C-alpha cells in the first residue's frame, strides 16, 4: 500500500474540520504546511445551517453571513416579546455558503488536500500517527479528529438528552413575517415529554426557516414534527405556502466530560471536544475560538491543555437535570429567564462571558428553590 505523509491531518470535513483548516492556512506563521482532510461522510452534502450571536466586531465569516438580525423575539403564552440585543447581532450561515467558501480556499491552496477516503484504523508511534484508510496509509505528526461515539457517550453519563429539530424553509403567498427579528424560542407550541419550542428565521417578509425543536430523552418522529409545524404555521400566518427545503438534526445535550485528546492521542475538535454548548446546542462560535487557539498552539509548538471544570459546567448540569427530571419546571425557568433578564445579559451568560456578580444578579431573578433541589438531589452526579 502507498504511504503518504502530511504535516497535518484533520479527520472530518464538517464545521470544525473546515474551520480548523481555515485558521491554519491564514495563520501569520503558515509556510505552506501540507494538510489532508479525510471526510468519508461527505459532510458537505448534509443540508444544515448555523446561527450564533456576536458583537459588532468584524467576524471571520462575515463575508458569508446569509442574514443578520439586530432583534430577537421570545414567544410566551399570550405574548410575543421582541427586544434589541445590542451590542450583539444574531447571524445565520447556510451550509451551502459555508462549504463553498472553504472548498474555494482548498481550490486555491495546493498544500491542502480534501479526500473522501475512509479511516479504517489509527496507530501511533513515538513521532507520528499512522492512519490506515481504504486507499492506503497516511502518516502525520499532527492529527486532529472530530470523530466521536454517541452510543459510548450516552452510556458513560446519566445526563444525556438530545436537541432534536426539524424544520421547513418556506415561501408564503403574501408578506407575513417580521424580517427585523429572529424568533429564538416560541414556547407556545405543544409540550410533550420534553421542552419544545418553535424557532423562526425570517429572511424576508415572505421567506423564512421555521423549525420545531425539542429538548428531550426520547426521539420524536418526523410525523410529530410535521404535525406541529403545520399547526404552528397555520395558527400564526394563515396563508398558503410552499416548502423550499427540509432541515433536521440531532445535537447531544450532555454533561459528559469530553477530553482534549482522543484515545488514539489525536487532538479532539468540534463535538468530540465538547464544543457544543450542552444546554443550547450552539457550537459555531465556540469552534471558531477553539480553531484559532489550536492553530496558535501548532505554530508555537505548544501542546494544548486538557479542559478544566468551570462554574459554567455546573450551571449546565443543573439545567440539564431539570430538563431530564423536571421538564415542566425547566420550561418555567427558561420563560422566567427571558421575561426577567434582558436578552443581551442572557446572551452574555450563555456565551460564558459573564462575571460572578452578573450571574448572581441573573440567578436572583429565577426560582431558586428548583435549582437548589437539583443541587441536593443530583449533586453527586458529574
């Protein structure tokens, strides 16, 4: 079998793999190091989108934002509340734009190779990784992996839920959407065994992505999602529409202690590195920051540190416990959070960019008894 060596190999060509490649080739110290991306799953074919909030500073991916909103809306029983989120904005990137952007970067950089070869096994000796693929052997001193085992993770923690969502991108016969605001959570939809909400991204007055999301332990059926979607669209906009595209995904929500390194010794990235915020599912900006960090480590010849447990992990665990064991109380707390705390403060807290004092003020406005019960009832669970 042929053996090929690369300076860097990235396993997985999704959000994390592509962002890491981008940070490598745009780093000030990049000197044309060879990079191989192995993506047997052809991740670019999976239709999805990424949303995130960010400040008005220039964002690395600003050139491919499909839409940006300055306002967010939360739906409560009998009330829709819209608010400006300055200094934040809420932006949206379609996977098609994301992958076109990165494949264009690959096309113009002869040192980067993208391949759909499948990884069969990985070995490691003192100086390098030996990757056996279905087409040959690849060696590299620097291996980054987005591979993770959901079944293993779910078995090794008592807190494993899923953020499931299913949505339609639709075009309506008449202008019905408020294009100035994205609806982050509309809690007025049917509640079942978890916490459910609708999510609306209006691109124009007649064009929007509408998704039904569930935080739950059990899988929802496509029939359930479609039924709730139809009712939600009919009750809110009362008009005919055509479905342009369907989108669905399943994101892990867990207190599992993801590690910086895989069992083979590769540096974990993306979901495998715990970059998905356990209680929200947001990952894009966390991956961006981590990719910048890892590129700096590589070029400065530093080994990234293992993750440390922070107070935000503790906060996430409390909410996950409520979502799993007391979903009705979790729903109440989420609604109280957005009713009583300004949206910009909530976003700063969810971004893990708040101070202890700011967090104390935020928690003071929430039902403390429910949180305390979780501390004492499940306090020994990690």
